[in-house]
């Protein structure tokens, strides 16, 4: 638990999050209009989305299925009967004058997300998950004094995932959002692309003295990166502490995070439920789910991050820090499992999170776009295991595999990178280096063990890095000691 040291003592942060996750669906929640990102403005708008008179919403069953899948992935209660409500407010990019959402009876109830921060496990409660339609987008910076409205997002299906106020630090908030995003991506219910707006977070922050009741919260709207979420929490908590300690009062309000200045600023007073005048949507019947249908969805769930991590630890014997890196993204876990099949899991893990990650980071690409497939990397590890190449040579082979698209065996043959294991050839190289370095030989024989590394380097250089390192060390020690 992180605390803030104020002028008058310690303060505790209390944080809850409302995450808006765009449902992975080719059609909107109540219309058949497309949902592709980056389309021309107002090119994906049906008569329903534009609120033309007489147009009635029709529920997209696939979006409901995606919400149920997500709820099951969060170990949450699935409500077999839920209701759609109208949330009334007026804004240019909301043509209906209301948003179809769920209020008193959401499709998903209580669940939890387990996170780990500094080696300590924390359980963050989920209050609810409800379906709602997104609003359009107002664009203010095209012409001075004018606002343009793009309704492409109007009606796009969102899952609003509301946490309990269980988060106690920026690090926990980051871990929660990271884990939630991973679960959604494993399930395939949201792509999690925060830069495209398909995952956004409203962050509720308050402060209190440790052990006291909750303070007044402020909501920071539409934060679109995990780093910004953490920065916003740090600033907002410090702002509230300073305000209280100076004799002021925190006002419940909605605030925006300015990423350039790294600060929050007031947007409007915080609305309460009664301000929206919720009532059941008269155009939509209550949503009734078949228990057998829910069970079928549950049976088809993929292995999720926590279960996969447990299996990697127990079955493969991998340490927790390595496991967390491997299960962070479904693509990474799937890639690793192919590499590790029939091979030493620790060696496979070291190559994936070591050399492969280093290469991908240098190129600025993700594992899904890796030019070296999982099976190809496995083939390279096989060549290391049978002595065809050394670990050092294998790094060069990996670079060439990525550049040429060839498998490891072909690269080794084409580039002449096969490891020298012939003891006679290695002994000749060792003799030549020893003969040329009498001073270094004397240093070793006088007790300077560190000079051995210099000899190894010279021999590897002389053999183009192809000599078997273990054989070099063995022969070198024998010769120098003699």
C-alpha cells in the first residue's frame, strides 16, 4: 500500500476504475453499421445510429456473447436477466439525446482480477460489467470557432467494467489495467488498443487518513494509456492532499488529464445517477439468457493468464518473474509454447524473452510480426543443443534468419557458421595464442585467473567465433597449467 507523506502526516490513496472496452465485433450494438477504425468521417452511420425518426434498435447477439465471455473470464456472476436503460444527456455527438446503457440490472455482476505488485498478490473486486453504446466524436481543432461531429463511433458496443475502490497505489492501478487488458485479449472480446480508443479508463481518486472512511472522489475521464493513468493518479492524489491540508475541501467533480503538463484540470461537476434520469428503454425487452448457452460459452473459454502462469510454473518449472513475461500477452505465450515443445523450457524461455525480445525491441515490432517463427526459433535451439552452433554463433544466426527468412540449418550451411568441435583444430589455435603471449602466460601461472578470459577471447577471435567454448576452456587450462 502506497501512502503520501503530507505536511500533517500520512495519507492513503483510494482508487477505483471504470474501464470502457470496445467489443470486438464487426457491427454495432443496435445496428448493422461497420465498426472499422480509421474510416472516413460519418461513413459508418446507419439510420439507427443517426437517430432518424421511427428507427428502432435491434440487439446484436454476438456483442452479448462477448460480454458474457468477458464476465466468465473475470470469474464474475452472469445475470440471466438484465435490462437496458436510457441514460439521458444532451451533447452534439449524441443524436438520440440519450445513451442506451444498463443501470440497475447489468448483464454481469461481481467478479475479481488478481494482480501482483512487488511480489505481493492483490485481489481487485469487479462491481459489474454492463453493455452500452458509445457516443460519436466531437472534433474542435479543425477550424477556429467550429466543432465537427463524426458519428462513426455512435452506437459502437462498449463493455464498461467497474472496479471496487480496492486499488491503493498508481502501481496497483497500472497492474490492474495491464491484467484486465491481457484477459480481454486472451478472450478475444476486445483488442485492447488504447491508442485507437478501444480501451479507455475513467479513474476515480480520493485520499483519506489510513483507517478512516472514504474521502470525496474526483473522476479523471478518458485516460488512454497505462502510463498516463499512473501519472494522473500521482498528480490528483497530491493535489487533494495539498488542498485539504491548506484548509480547503475536495469537490466531487469530473477532471481531465493533460498529458503534456502531467496534471489534471477541472472539467465539470460530477453528475449523479439521478442527473441522467435513467429509465428502462421502452424499445428493448429485458435480456433473458439461457443457462445452457452460458455454460456452452464457459466450456469454450481459452486458458487465461493466471491458469497459464500456474501451469508454466508447475509443469515447466519456470521462475515467477519469467512466467509473468511469458503470459503477459497471449501471442507471447502461444509463441513460447511452440518453441518449448519437446525442448528444455528454461532454454526456450531464455531465448524468447532474451535474444528474441531484444531483436524485436530494436526493430520496434511485436511478436505477432516477428520475422522468425516459433518453429524456426525452436530449430535454432536444436542446433545449439546438438553442438552444431554455440550460443554466441546462434545470435548471429538469428539475425540472418530474420533478414533472409531462411531456417537455422540453412543459414549455418550458407554462412559457414558450424561450430568447430575438432579437438585437434582447437588445440592448434590454443598453442598459437599461448606462444604469442608469454607475458599473459606468466600472469596466469602467477595466480591471475582473470587473464583466462583474455586468452579465450583471443582464441575465439582467431577461429571466427566458431570454436566450442567448453572445449577451448578445457584445453586452454590444461596447456597453461602444464
